[in-house]
C-alpha cells in the first residue's frame, strides 16, 4: 500500500528548499506570537485532538475514479473553521513535521514547501480572504457548506499550482511547466471537491453540537463553553480511522505522484546532491515507521500502529507546545 502523500526532496533545489523553510519558520513564530497574545489556553486540548484527527484522516487516500489516482484531505480549512487561523496553522505544521521525521512522508528539504502549500496557503490566504467573509454575520449550515467547498477547492488549487512553480524555480527539467500544471490542476480540482464534502460534513457536525465553536473561531474569541463531548467523539474517531479505516486506503498514487508518473513514467524524481543525500540519511534514521509501516515488513499492523502512534504523537506535540506557550506567558 502506498500512503506517502507530500512533496519529496527530488522536486526542489536546495536554495528553494531553504527559502521556504525560512518562510515556514517565520509563519510559525508569528502564529505562536498571536496565540500567546490571545491567551486562549482552553483551545489547546481541542487543537491537539483536531491535529491528531487530521493526521489520521490524511492516511485515508480515496480513489479518483477513471484516473488511476487517489487523493487525501489537507485539513487546513477544516482546522481553521473549528480552531481559528493560527491554532490551525500550528496544528498542521505539527502534523507535517511528525509525518516527515517519523514516517518518512515528504522530504526534509521539502518540509518548508509542504508547510507553505498545505498550511500557509489555506490558513493565511484562503481562510481570511475567502472563507471568513463568506461566514461573517451569516453563520449557517448552508453557508458552512458553501464556504468549505469554495475554500478547500481554492486552497488545494493554489497549493497544487505552487508545487508546479516550486519545481519550475528549482529547474526540475523532467517536469515541463505547461504539461505539469495541466495535470496537477484538474486532478486536484476533483480531490478538492471530495475534501470539500468531507470538510463540510465534519464542520457541520461540530456546528450542530457546539455552534459557539465555529463562531468563536471566526472572531478569535476565547472558548468559554463545554466541548468535552466533541473531544471524546474525535478521540474515538482517531482510534477508528487510524487503527482501522487506514487499512483500506487506496493503493493508487496521489494526485502529485500521478501527475509526475504521467510525465516521467515514475512517481518519483530522484534526489541528487550531497545536501539531499545527507538530509535523506537523517530522515532514514528518524523514521521508525517508514511509509507508515514496520521496516522490512508488509504486515497490515504497521499501518494501524502508524495511525495510532502518529495520532498520539500529534496530541503530545501540540499539547506540549500549548503548555510551553502558557507557561512562558505566566512567567512574564
């Protein structure tokens, strides 16, 4: 089963990789600053649980009929609608970092690009400029569905286009711009429609159970209501999806790999150079469940274990980040 989902190091040059790492670090620092200023400590448990939910949900690659391709959710708009812009971005960054370091998903050099494409674009561009204006003063189930669909599709299309631009800037000649973009945008449009439906369903459920959560996320207000039931529901979903449904993920290559394979005949572009080889060696050392499986084993238990362990790690990392931010604020 092929579960890997994100940009690999072979798609970008070293300078482009480092530029986007710097951009990602700056965005993370700014988000931490904004969360610290909000003093919304009650949001941390929900941030941790929703981050873990997105981790396991991304493991469910769904088949795109008649294409030989598959897709998975990004989760950016979903998290923004439930948590707000900055907690959503930090949650996604944690997910991508854990996937990269411990599961070998996405290159270490490409981590900044993946954070930009999957996190910064939906959280810093699409959500504040498109989704929030659609919902502000008009919060309803129909508006949530509309804004989710538009937000996810636009965010995914922009992210896919940026992948093409990043490979163009990196002078990856195996992937000609016109051909690459003509494959990437249509397949990610279909993936975006499916993700929009999933996002709408999840957010509408949260809205039904706790209307205040969506409203407070929009205006950045502190959570001052009981959401223990939601945390319990999503914890159960994390176990069920990560430990069970992940076994039924599509074996077809995702939209990015499918596009590359349609051009080169191979779903990967080889990563050459000393820097990329050194980073690959580091990643090989840290990835204790590479490709979401046990090393040198095809056992399905590797996938289930990866889902449960990855979800738990995401909860721990985001909980630790929240604790550190809170503690530092109290010591000031």
